[in-house]
């Protein structure tokens, strides 16, 4: 069940300048990619080409978003616009030539409307990340597939005040620090610690006295009952603890907890989301096990 | 002043939280949930000093304002609500500070004396600026544990605005103390015999509940009352000394039930004060070492897929 790359092209991101409707292009070289993930969902990713890091990963449901050219601007800017929310993500094409811009947009919209989209049926050749050929497809119509004139008009009204301060050949120095919109996923789309920290999942821990004792120092110091598997189970089932777990889920979904996770002895990547957090903890457990078995040769249970 | 700027945390409005707050303020009373207003329930909770009516706030209809009997010359303690997050503490103070002869710690006494003669708005501002009071209020929420405010998660789902109203007798008159109204509201005199003020309070509250469409009102009732434990313990001693075994057993059961409830409150309060981050990490790490993290994560992924599928379904339905 490997992830399948559907489309990939060079693109940078642009950010709304705080307190205004200006959108400034970020000069960072990147690529926009569409994947079908191993969760069977459509992912739209932005990858930093310099570091190879995926910095944005959006899960998009069919017909939830459109990829539209921003009119009345000098550059090759596109906006990913969601129908159900105010989320707007701006991108600019980074291929030297603009000859394939419309084609890419067509394919993006094709996939956004229908994950089973077959690019070979659309104007232009099939897109794949492997294709590096310079073949020039016939130019598709102005409106990307699946977008009506009404929607285009709506978009023009939406961005009528958006302008670019600089042409894209000299990407601007400033870009908004409001990157938060890229990281915040809807809660339901992400893995949740609340589903991991259940009494039944924790049974292997509860039945291991040595490991359980290591948890005791982290219990509330003024807990009116002695620490035990029972009291820990009671804590896990309490509304107060569950609210705390939900807060952490939400905070991890922002991808901004790199600073906080360091205080737990975890690497920065652990703060990028629930998945990375759990992965880092797995590795931490392995490292500790290594250290412990290196120190004493007695059989541990 | 916004909630964020005020420094007053959002807290749960739970009898365990209120009782702990009173303890911190040196007031020897407790707060209990009221599940019924019938005479026998109320009788069992005597001595009762005030009732707190907590409900989802809805702006009152224009017409109902005309018939409200405001007592603009009220001489007791009444403060306006100035900061939303402080509303529960404010309600408790409005209730407690009008109880004749009520005991309180020196800091609260000082604050009450300081605000003597002030109008409700000014008194509300004074209360909200009181650092010791704010600290007492905040002590039952965790220290900005995960610094979520710094992350600017964007508009939070607006929690429903709940509002508190206190009903309490002052000088033979039943008053309604609502921090969002300009003055206390008179609800009439009550007989000094029988159930006394609580019977009138019951009528007033029930009438209020009836003004909402049936099933629409989410509310909660709590009572500020004298702590029954010291009295029960004295009674137990006397009964045991007198050899009244059965009666002593009954009292013992009551004491037990009351102590269990206090322990539950203490348990919940210790969690409220606690930053759970370290514990969450320790549990996950322990689970990983016990070899159970992978299975748990797989299960969680399944649940996530179910949620997504459900959301898709609902989105598709909505679009039809």
C-alpha cells in the first residue's frame, strides 16, 4: 500500500502579508505534489526542494477545493481555494517556462474533483513526476476543468485587492509569518492521541510493574490516592486528563511544537504532528532499551 | 477587557472547584450539586445559604425587562461581571458575601471592606483587579501548560456562554444577583416559618425555567451550604457514646458518602492543577517499551479513517 505520486511540478509558496490583502512570494524553491496516500486519500504536498522536506501536507476530499489562477497579477500565481472554509493557499509556478502552467492546473483540478481522474483524458499528455520531456501540449481552455465562469468571477472578486509587490523574477524579501494556515488540519483528519491512550491499549503497560513505576513520578504530586495501575486508569478515564490529551492533539496538529517537545528529550521533528510525535517516542524507547541492556546484563522482562 | 488580557483562566464550574475556591478564600462553606428542588432534597441540605443557577445565556426578551424590580439602593454586596472568565467566581462571591456572619479569610475580608459603598460596576472592577482572588480562581486550571495561546490556533470553537445567577435571602427579601444586571432584583418577602426562602426560590426558578421552550434549556443548580461533616461527626460521637448503634451506623454511612465525594473532588482538582504533558509522554514511552505502541497506533489510524469516511459522507449529504 505504498503512496502513489500522481503529479509533481515546481512551485513556490506565497503568503498573505499580515494585516493586508497583499500576497508576497516566498523565494524558496519547492514543488507541489499530488499523492494518493496509503490512507487512500488525496494529499497535496509542498516540498522544499533545497532540504527535501515536506513542509505542507493537506488532505483534500473530492470537490472540496479548486486550484485557480489568480487574475490581474503579473505573475503565475495560483490559489488553492476551499469551498467549505476560508482557507487559501497561494502558490507560484517555478518552471522557467510558463508553457505547462495551465496543463498542471488542469490536472490538479482534475484530481481535486475526482481522485480517480485520468490525466490522459484531459488536454495535454499524462503527468507524472518522471516526465521531464519538453513536449508542449495544446493550450487548454482558460477555465481549468470543472470550474465554471461563475466560480472564476467569484475568485476575481475575492482577490481583486490582492496584488503582488514584485514580479516573480525577483521574488520579494518579505513574506508573512502567518504560516499557520498551512499546518492546521481539521482535527478529524489527523491521528489522535485520544485513540492511542485508551485503557485497553495500555494493558501491556499496566501489566508491567517495572515500566509502570517509571510513570509514577509524572502523576499529580497532590493526588489523594497512592500511585497504581488503578489510579492511573482512573486518571486516563477522567474528563480532565482527556481534555489535556485533546489539547495536545490540537497543538501537535499545528506542527509548531518543535520547541516544546525538546523538553521531553525528543528531537524537533517530533513536534510536527501526532504521527511524528509517536514515531519519535518509539525511537526514544529503542534508544533507552539499548542503553539499559548495555548497562546491566540481567534479563529484563 | 478581553479574557486573554485579563489573566483570568477559564475554569470548570463544578462543585469541587467552587468548594476548593471557598476553602482558599477561608470561607467554611461547601457547594453541592442540586438534582431536585423538592422539599425533602432541600431539607436534607440545610442549612442552605444561596442557590446558584447556571444556564446557557440567552439575551432576555425586551418585554420581560419592564416588570423587573431592581433594588438600586441595595446595601449588601453586589458586583457586576466585568470579565467573562471570572463569572463563576463572581457569582460565588455575590452569594457568599451576603451571608450574615459568614467566616472568611483576611484577604477576602479586606477586599469586601475595600469595596464597601462602591457601585456594582466599580466593585466588579475592583474584584477583577484583585491579584489574590485571580490567583485563587486560576489555581484550579493548569499553568499555561502547552502555551496554546502562543500558537494562535485561530478562532476556537466558541464555547457556549454559560451564565450564573445567585438567589439568596437578604433581610427577609429573596434577591436575584445577576452580574450582568445593573442591580440585584427583588423577588418578594418570604415566611420565616416552614421552608422559608427556599420555597419562594423554588417558585422563581421554576417560573424562569418555564420561559424557555421545553428541552431547550441546559442548566445546572448548585447550593452554597454549611459543611455537614463537622456536625455529622459530632452527632456520631454522641450517638456512639449513647450506645445508639443503628442510628450511629446511619450517620456513619452519611459521613462515608460525604468523604468519598470529597476525595473525588480532591482527585479531580489535583488533575486540574496538573500539566498533563509529562504524563502523556511517560505513558506513551512506557507503552512503547512494553511493546504495545505499534498496535495502539494502528488502531488509532483505523479510527481516524472511520472519522474521515464519516465526514466525507456528511459532506456529500450536505451538498445535495
